[in-house]
C-alpha cells in the first residue's frame, strides 16, 4: 500500500538501526523530518539531537524528548568456528530472543544472522523446562571460522539490530515494527514541532531525540544540561494491558483509547501541577487519555526532572504491545491524540503559567 507522510516517517524511523551508542542512522532520519520546522538543529557531545523552535518568547523553554535508541545487542567475541557471542544492550527477556533474525552492522556493511542455542532435541527433560540464558546463546552468520567472520568485517563492538520491517496491519490503525520503543516518541517530537510551525506559542520549544536511554538514561542527562529547560516532557511507550492473560491490576491501558499519563515510575513522581494541567487540557479539548503507573523501570524524565534546581517534568506515553522484543504493535490514533495533547499544553505554557507551576509543588 502507498504510505502517507506520517506512515512513511514511521517506516523510516523504525527501520533505521539505532542501538544504544550507535544511534547515528536513526538520528539522521529524525533530523531529516524535524529540520524543516526548527530554527536550529544541533547535537550534544553524546549525540542527542536537539531541534529548537522559537515562539513568541525566548522563555520559558519547553523540552519534548523521545529517545533514539532501541534495545539491541553488541558483538563481544567471535568463536573459533565463526559464531558470535554477544552482550544485550537494554533489557531483553530470553524467551523472546531465540531463533530471531538480526543484522550485524560492520565497517564493511550489514550481515544477516539468527540467534541460536543448543537445540531442545538433545537436552535432558529438566533442561527443556528452563529458558535458555543469554550467556548460552550465540549468533550464526553462516561463517565457518573466526577468520571467515573477520573477513566479512565482523569485530567485537559491532552493534546487532533486530529485524522487523514496518508493517501496516490488516486493521490499518494497528502498526507493527521494531523500535517503537522509542521511535514513536521521536515521531511525536517531530510532529509537535510541525504543528507548532502553523500556530503561535508563547515559549521556545525543543524537540529532542536522546541517546542511550535503554542503558541508563544517559542522553537525557547530557541533553537536559544542554537545553536547560523550564518544563520537560518525556514521550515514550507504555505497557498495553489489553492482551490475553494480562491482569488489569498490572496494566490498565488499552490501545486506541488515548495517550497514557504516567502517574508513577521507579525514577520519578511527576510534578503535580504539570500533571493537573495536562489532565485539564485533555478534558477541555476532549482528548481521550488513560492513566499508567510503572513500578519497575523508568524514562528519560527520571534524569530531566533532577537538572539544576529541578525541572517540572512528566511522561506522556503510548500504549504498546510486546516492547523490548523484535516486533511491537501500537495504535495510530494514540499517536495523533498524544501530539494534539502536547501541542495544546505547550500553547498554555507562557512565563506566567510556568511560574505558577513552579510554585505548585
């Protein structure tokens, strides 16, 4: 099918490789799409992309950040027989890894491979009942020796990326891809700047693509130090609770029923006044929304809200199925509603409102 502008952006963003520490290709795609709506585009010294759009006033500064990196792997050694041992970059559950296709990005080009292990047919019964651990997995690239793998261009430190082409599903609202965590946040930042290019806003807005979120929120720290915002939003994915066997007390959100407003995660309690403003704005404009809480894990807001004397911050997320795997699914309406909510909130964030929020803590 022919893709519209937004779907084409999704395709290019999600299919670009962007392992933590190797975000260059994903950053190039984000730059391509955000640059027409920015007054300047720069990077910090770790590689986070920072697009600045001036409004009616230089202050306050509003930061909207998605992270460029995706969960991936790194080559750590080549065995004598040409198989690759690897290190996970980000959180991987062993049960979603085996027999999955990957690409190794070498100095000589891209090599295809598959994650393998000892086959279950030869394991004793007790071993078959246990998940294979990452340390017992390897990647098969079809090489027959270490020397052959090296001639292909492989060396330790090369990034390894999951394979999943961007797919519009039979229900065209449902979109499957790798790296939705968190290219959807990057797409929201791009679209927010695009919409604001057509409207007045009483502030300066920074659309940011951070690096190395999956390995410790690192780019969030360097980019917030660079921008020094007055208000910060992390835009990310959240857990969808609408699949079979998912208890509602673990995850309440349903795909297609609006962006998630994160009320708690392991790295941050969101700013109360900013949270209330977001909820009031959603209700005023009849934008559907859902609450989310995440007892484990965190987002870039966990670093951003601690900058300097503190930055009022919160997380707006999109309910997504099967994150931290090769293929995840989200709903296009949630993207559209998240963008509209962010735009309407930003239009309210003038100097007086930000000063009021800083007192409401």
